[in-house]
C-alpha cells in the first residue's frame, strides 16, 4: 500500500514537473501560440496553389502542416537547447 502510494506520488510529481517545464518553455517565448494559425494558413495557401480539387487541398494542407510544424519544432528545440547551455 505504501509502495503504491509512493509510486503514484512519484508519477504525479514527474508529470507536474514536465507540465510546469512545458509551460515554462511557452512563457519564455510568448508568441509561440500565435505561430500555429500562421503555419495552418501557410499550409492552406501552399496546398491551394498546387491543387485544384477541394479533397486534394485538404490532404495537402494536412501534409504541409505536419511538415512545417515538424521543421519549426526541430528548430525551436535546437534554439531552446542551445540557449539553456549559455
């Protein structure tokens, strides 16, 4: 019983640390949430300039949103990791 409670408390504290750490990242870069609509808009425009049918535009928008978010996410993590070392 005590071991289970200690395990649950450890899991809860780890979850709280990761959540607090995640919000700390977003606090250090205040406009990160404003970038999400811009990524979506850029994906729609890029998809619409390459396709004509609405279904193809929808699938291409999802495709480009994932690619652009992934690339920007890697750049964000790289800048964050490099800034923590200084």
